[in-house]
C-alpha cells in the first residue's frame, strides 16, 4: 500500500523530491501558515506528517488521527508536539538536531552585540531623519555597553550554549554557565543559576523548554539579575516571563534585551516588549540561513524516508517506540 504523507509547508532542500517518489505526497502551498483546521482535515487520511514548529499537535488531535504512523518536525525543539501522546500510539517522532548549532549561536551573539551597542535604536534614529534634523552628536551620543572583557552567563550548556561560549572566548569574555547536567567545558565556569544571574553582564538562554524550565526566568529571578545586564533569548519564549522582563527593561533595572522567541508566536500587538526602545526583536529566525534551513529540511525528510522504508528514523525523539 502506498502511504500518504502531508507536508505542512513548502520545503527547501533536495531530499523532498526523493520523498515524493516513495509516497503519495501532499504539500501545503499556502498562502501563509497552515490553519489548524486544515491540518486536522489533512491528517485524517494521512499516514505520515512533516510539520513545522508553528503546527501544534496536541493530544486530542493525535487521538483523532487513526491512520497516523510517523511524524517528523523541521525543528530541534518539539514543545509544539505532545510526545507522550505519540509514544502511547507507538508513533515515532523525528526532529533535526545538530545542524543549526553554529547558525543559532551566530544569531544569539548578533542579538547580544546589537542590544549592547544599541544598533536597532541607532538604525531607527538615522532612518527617521533625526540625525539630520537634530544634527545630534556628543561624547554620550548612542553610547552602549562593552562586550569585550564582560561576563557572559549561559543558561543551558548544550551544543548551542557551547558554541556561544566559543564565540565569547573570541571577545575575551569570562563565561559562566548553568546546566541541568554537569559538563566539563574548557574556559567555562559552571555555577548555580542564582549565582549566574547575580554575576553576569550578559545572559544568553539556550535551554530547552520543558515543564521544568517553563517560566525559569520569572519575575523573582529577573529581579536578581545584575543591574544593567542584557538578556538574550534564542531558545523558547515560555522560558522567560515577558511581562517581568519588560518591566525590568522599562525601569532601567536591565540595560537591554535581544529576543528571537516569544511565548505566543506570531507575537501579539499588545506584547509590552514591542513598546520598548531597548529591545532588539526578531521573528524566530535564529536558524534562518539558506544553507541551514535546507539542511534542516533534508534531515526532516530523511526521518520520513526511513519510516516509509520500515527503518529507524536517524533522528528520533522517542526511540522507545521501536
């Protein structure tokens, strides 16, 4: 029997063409993001799914998909999917780890530098004509915060956190790290989370979003951060209390922030971070280079090709189903 596979967005990369030769393939062509109801309709007749992090697969959706046999997500994180519900059905879930490590680390450090040196503020100042109209310049004109020689605290010392630490070494930064598992990394001092927040001039978040890390940086922890610190988050939005962060930025307790991920995406218009000049914002694009996204797509497709051939997925989140 030919399996039916649904892909929730047009894909880059080359492997999608091989996938099309192995199954009855249907790709959502847009416009825009796939509506939840359309995903439900498509899955009702599908054996396989290739989804994005914008597609939510909750327990009720999974329970209603009688034919579903395998799922692959073009993402490293899988907090948009009820993994337990898939595992209970014996459905393997694939993801795309490893390939976006360096790209995401580049993005995190870009946000760190942009927030420290007020690049977004300066860009708006020039584009809006204030430089010409005000003829502004003084010794304090758009002064920022030094990165070189400062202390960077990394929350989550996985592959991406370690890649950020390597970049920090190039700037002569002292690197502290907190991780749920002890790791011996050269040039990195591992400390408790509270100590990291107290000592760090810059804090970069790289832990996965789980029930244990949800709201990890809540109002109390943000209040303990070093005065004038900069917070960068390229992990997941639910790790940081956005309201508490916005209040700390507005009061001056924190100097700036660089945020690529939000608790609700796309970010709603009433999110308080949107009103603050000292926040550099990005629409969840830390892995967004042409090469990396193509590699991610190919890895996601490889998981499906393996499943179609009756083989183990090369990158499986829940291998116990086998």
